[in-house]
C-alpha cells in the first residue's frame, strides 16, 4: 500500500493512478460502510485499488490497540481523546496516516504519509509532533471496479490535502461535499463560490 504515484497499465496505454487522492461518497450512496464516507486511496493499479475510510471513528475501548502498538511501554502517556478509526471491512494491520516524512512508507505531494511498520507506529504515538491518525482495516476494489463506481457517480475525487484528511471525523464528509459543490459553481461561473452564493441571496 505504498505506491502513491502515477502508474502505467502497459507500454502504450498510460493510466492515471488515484493513489494519494480522496474519494468522497456521493449523497445518494447509502451503503452501510461507505454512505457519507471519505476514503483515501493508498494503492491503485490495474489489478486493484486499496483505500482507507477516514471518517468512521470506532467507539470502543482502544486500550488493547495502544498496548499492542507500544508493547506496554508508556501507555499512560496516551491522551484521553486518542482513538482508533475503522478503515474498512477487510482485515489488515494497524495503519497510520500522518505528516512525519521521516516515518513515511508511502505518501503524496501534499505531505500525507502512510506507515504500518511497528516501530514507525510506536514513534508516531510517542514522539512525533505531527498530526496522525490510526486505522484498523481497509477496503479494496477489483480491476476497474473503482473506476466504474466513479463513472456511475458514486464517488467524487478530491486531492488528499491535510485540511481534509485531518478534519474532524464528524464534519469531514459535509465539508468535503461543500468543497465539491463550490468547485462545480466556480467551474461553471468562473467566479468564486462565495460570490455566486452572495448573488443568489
């Protein structure tokens, strides 16, 4: 899950990887897992796409996860608001999305990085001064499945910028949808979205 770069489907047919971007669920998507979800794509090849849901906070006792990550050391240093997020229905390792380049195992040009190695997770939790979030589980799509869902209008694509990736989980989807709407208004009118709204009021 570390190939966050443009990839090619073959020697003559270039393809653009969506890895390192964010998918925003369309309002009509009512799936129990993906409804009102924001998902970062961490791998996208012609064989599959892999993503992590960003805005589904797990309301559980997360102390077993902290004990596992820290191996029992300095667990008392974990703040009371620390939590684990649901990354998707497919099981896998605990993964961190963060902004510490020295601990990056993949990333994009906006300074969003991925880490799953145990030592990197421990350093992020105990020493890093940069924002990070932890996720358990991920989601995956088969060949062309994600592309077809985008064509169907199930997902909108936005850059995976820190302001979106580390937004509060409870408001992340709403703000992302608002951003998409503003982008549409600006592309149609050529005016800033705030000005268009002002003219309509």
